[in-house]
């Protein structure tokens, strides 16, 4: 598998995880478990931002690295 197709596969996976986390956040919000909803919403954003950065050729292991690249 080429490096480019591997990155595309990882990007797709991250976007899928973002979608699942967002669905979970909504479910938790509707159940009035707001701490859990906020956690899942954070991860939805983290996975989506990670996908964008990976598409641009940058990959991060830590949340702090991703935050630093965005700010």
C-alpha cells in the first residue's frame, strides 16, 4: 500500500471516529449526561482536526501537539 493511500485510509478512519463521537455526544446530551457529552464532543473535534492535519501531511500523537499546530 502506498504512503498516500495509507494516509487516505487513516483520514477516512479519523473522520468515521469523529462522526461516531459526535453521535455519542448527542446521545449523551439528550440523556442529560453533560460531562460525557462534552467529552465526546471534544473527541469529535479532535478526530476531525486530526483528519484535516493528516490530509495536509501532518500527524500528531498527542493532543497538545495538535492544539499547538492549530493555534
